[in-house]
C-alpha cells in the first residue's frame, strides 16, 4: 500500500488504489449540531445583552452638580 503524499505545490496526491471516502453525516446528527450552534449563539447574545444592560444601569454618569442648569 502506498501512502498519500503532498507534492511540492502543496496538493495532496492519493495512491491510485486508495479512493478518498466521502463521509456523510446523518440528518439527525446535522440537526443536533445546528441546534447546538444556534443555542450557543443565542446564549452568547442574551448574556452579552444582560451584562451590558446591568453595566449601563449601575454605572454612575458622574457628578453633574457643578454644571450650569442649562446643560443638565
């Protein structure tokens, strides 16, 4: 059996008796993977929004007593 090799250009050359296997994943596995990806993205957005909201609600804008009344 001859091992595959990479030519000087960087292209993988397979031996003639070896055919590359095409691996298909089941519909169920792809659905679970997509669901996990969507769930991860949703949790990331929700926690970022909650964190930013908590930060904005708890930070003090500064001492504005020294400003003239028209700028407040």
